[in-house]
């Protein structure tokens, strides 16, 4: 019979080495020599290739003695947290005489009226929070918004007037997700509402009580001409700059379009419009009420309405004075206004110093601590 063209496969002969049982381990052969390869050095700052098994003590970190040396980041936020406290210390040292005089005046005052003045001061932060919420369509977190107003009050007394509070609120709105252009428009809308309501409140009180304030001691006749000339010069200079600088003119036009759009959006919602204008009206009214309550505590012989008129007139007069929180300029204007309202100079000075202690110096340290905490928590 001829052989088949496809031979059958021959079974491989079994090995002479005995096979291990099922589930067992093969013992190392005595004829094999283990060779230890040198371990490659690790690059500094780079983890070893390959994945370590779960539960390994070295998982996620380099071996001892070979840990990467990463550059340390500068703790910018921690430094920023200490800046408000440093500024508070500087301001307190510069005005230590005012502080000592103010606290000595408070000891001789009637405490129930002073507590009422402190309550009115606390309500001003609530009114500011309402106004800030009314300036934007989006709903802001209430507690953080109120804390931001408290911190903004401290920042406003540490930086030139208006810049501290504006910077804190601008940062707060951008962190909340509102674009920078709309946040700036909301800030401008807040300032516009606060200015309009302050002037309207002052005009209404002057019309209702025409004899509440004698403008002679507060504003001499020969000072009206230079003030008008200075205001006209500022307007002309601003118009010339806008006409000559095209980029600035384009930026201002874009900002005005955004602000007008934000104004229309806010006033399409009655709740936002009520919060905006109601809070803007309550803010200066509460401040004026606080001064009247302090005057009552120190027995200032001036009616409460006349004191409120004096406060509004003084704050309008120093609105453009670039001093931190109006420190110095506000005191002088308030004393002149209270004297113009019919109060003795000595008592008016005591009332103003005590009022500034309650509204500025007592909340300054807690406000600075709140500002630092908000910076640390990345709220602003």
C-alpha cells in the first residue's frame, strides 16, 4: 500500500521532568541561575512607568529618598488675607487720637439711643445687599451677598472712596458667573440708583423743611463760582478726551449699550426694580437716621429731620473727595452741616466723632476679618 501524502501527526513524547499537580507551583530548577538586572534611575519629578498594584504602600508616590522636589507655590491668597488687617492697623495708628476721643464721648452718651444707632448701621448692609441684587437679573447667594456687603464696607474705608466696595462687589459678581461687562454695568446701575435717591431724598426734605439748613456757613457765597468753573472744566476735558481718543470712545459706547440693556432687563422684573430702588432709598435714609440717633444720645439741640438733612448735604458735598472712606473730609463736612443746622460746635463735634466710631471704627476689624475669610474661601 502506498504511503499517504499527508502523514498523521506524531504525538510528542512526554517530558522527563515531572509536571506539578493542578493548583501547585513549579519549583525553580537547579540548572537556572537568576540574574539581577540593575534598576534604572528615576528622573527627578517623574513617576515610574507602569502601574503599581492596588494596596501597594508606594502607590501614588515615589520611593523614599527619591521623591521629586516640586517648586513651592507662593501663597498669594494667604497674603491677600493679611492685607486688610495690615491696612486696619495702619489706619488705626494714624487716627488713634480720633479713636480715643470717640470712645471717651461714647461713655457719656445714653446707651439705648446708641444701640438704636448701631441697629440702623447694621440695616445699611441689608439695604446695600438688596440694591446689589436688584442691579442684576441673576439670583445671587443671599448669605454670601450680605457678607460681601459687610466686607465691602471695610474695604471702602481702607481704600479711596467707592473703590474698595466697588472692587469687592465686582469680584463677587464675576465669581458668581456674571460676565465682567455685565458686572460693571450692574455696578454703574447701583451707583446711579444710590446717587439719584440720595439727591432726591435731600431735595424732598429741603422742600418740606426749607429752614432745616443754613447754607451760609456750609457753602460761602464766594465758593459757588470756583465750584461751577471746576465742574465745567471737568466736563469739557472729558468731552475732549472722548472726542480725541477713538478706542476710549468705542469702549464707552459699548459700556453704555451694555448698561442700558441691563437697565431694561432689570426693570422688566418688578421684584428686581423694587429691590434696586427700595434698597437705594433705604441706604442713605438709614445712615441719616443713625446720625440723628447719635445726636439724640448726646443731647444735640437739633431736630432729627434737620440732622438728617445735614447728613445728606454733607455726604453729597464730599462725594468726589478721594480719601479712604471719607476719613477726615466727612467729619469736617458733618460738623459744618450740623453747625449750619443750628447745633453748637462742641456738641456737633462730639456727635460726629461718636457717629464715626459706631459706623466706621467698630465694624472695621470684623469687616476686615470677613474680607480675608471671603478671599480665603474664593468667594471674592
